[in-house]
């Protein structure tokens, strides 16, 4: 997939040694053409990486009103809601929507983007947080330029653009503000020992939530040593395992304690956990006394689901013994036991907005950045710490 200027039908004709009309007949498939001529034209188009411009095809009735949404997985409630939003907005406009999953594999993502470019999708929407490294930045710039050369557009949904100059529309929500608000809710209830469960260093969405968590602690006069981030990744199993380990330890590591993280992925359980000390990153004090916690901020609602199960398995109660909050407000969050206080992210609206904004102002959408808001949904999983434990006294185990 090339990112150079769009190859024209004239160049394909010159390479194949035929007229532009013949190339048009071959590519449209609507007219009889000798097999040898067809093969020569298709070979030239492939060699030149020719893709018919989607807008030009639409003018002659040959274009597909099609949007493609590329997700890590469809089993995640958050991703499913974003895809539902894309589908609903596309359907309302008479467009088709195709959904592809990558399992987090950049190679599959590349293949899907290439396929949609060749098939004439007008919009290709990539969804979800990523690890923003040099490989990602190069890959996204490549996608954006290649799609633009074919008359299509790249939309980054819930992930940032690595460079404001690349021709990609960004639609995301304010992860940091949501995390700051939900942490403030716990602090206002009297909690001072709050553990963040579900970190994944380098992931753009989770790093923003951790930043919001830390900012809220600082705004309430707590020092950097008050922040305890457990890097277990996302998913119910990851949340259950990490919470079980914390309860067995009787709390979270105190200032100076660190651990070496094992491999974690954003949407699956991990084989281990690690705790970051924000006051002294990179240092370790194995004999430090544990600091007991009274509340858990789960990186998303599925991590919270696992944490709730682990707390119940340990014979403890939420919120009487430990308060728990989540993030995303998936449909099942209100059916948890107890119903979960969480941050509502506009997942379906994120998908709708990605389509609506890209089609509303197609000439100016590229390079634009749109930030959607979040808000807290208060249910029954938070109450003040038990008497005597406001500052992290002993957690009953």
C-alpha cells in the first residue's frame, strides 16, 4: 500500500499499452474484454497500486457508500457499542457498514485497511486505545496518506493522531477528565487510600486515566506517594486475579515498592501484575510495610467486575468494606452486585460522531480533533470508609 500521490487511469493505460477506455471497461467489469487484455490491465493496475477514486466512482454511479470500522474485538461491550454507533449512523444515511477485528495484530489491521481501500470504502474508522510508539506513528501516517490518495478518509476513534498534519479525523472522549472526576468522587467520600487497578504503560487510553487519577489525588493535597497503580491490563479475569493478589497481600505496596510487569494486553487477562510507585519510579524497597486501601478505581467496568468477584470470594462486602468504581458504564454495570458507580463514556455517540463529522464537512475533516465529554453515574458501590480506616487502617481479610 503506497502513500504517494494517486495513480491515474492514464498511467495504468500507458503501462498496459491500451486506451483509457479499455482500462475503464476492465475495471468496471461491465463490458466484454479479451482475457489477455484484461490480464495486462489488471497487472498494470496492481503494479502501480492503482485504486479507483471513490468520489469519482460515485459521480458515475459506481461508488460504494461504505464505511469500515476496525476493532480489536467485538466481545468487549465498549467496542460493541462503538460499532453499533457507526452502524446506526451509516444506516441512517443509507450507507453500508463493515466490521473487522484485529485481535490487536498490526498486520491484520494493515490488511483490513488495504482491503477497504481497494473495495472503495469512503471511511475507515480505527477504534480503541493503542501503545503510541514509533511503529504506530509510522503505521497510521501510512494509512492516512494511502487512503487519502484513493479518495477515502481515515478516522481515529478513541485514539490520538500521532501528527496533526496527517489527513486523519480524530474523535475521542476525555479520559483524563473522567478519571479525575471519579477519583474526586472517592476522595469526597473520605477515601485517601485508593488503588488504580488496570494500568497498562504506554496505552493511550489507560495512561490518560492514570493521569486523571493522579491529578485528583494532587488536587486534594495528597503527595505523589499516595498513588498506587496496578498494571494488570484490562478484562474481567485480569481484574479478578489482581484483586485477589492485593487482598492476599493485605493491601497495596507502600512507597518505593515496585514489581517487574509481565506481558499485558489492553483487552485480555494478563499472566501477572505490577505496581507502580509514582513517587519513586524505578526503585524498590522489598521490606516496605503495605499501605492498606479502602477503595479501588478499576480501569474499566470489566476489571471492576473481576474485582467485585474477588472481594466477594474473600468474604468482604462492597461498599461496606471496600468501595469500587469503574469506567465506561457498560450496559451490565447497573446489574452488578452492587450496581456500579462508574464513568459513562459516550461509546455509541463516539461511533456516530465519527461518521457524522467525517461526512458533514469532508473537505475540512482531515486533521480535525473532536473531544467528547464524560460524566459520573452514581450507583451503590461507594460509601465512606469504615470507621478507623479513613487513612488506610487495616483491611479486614
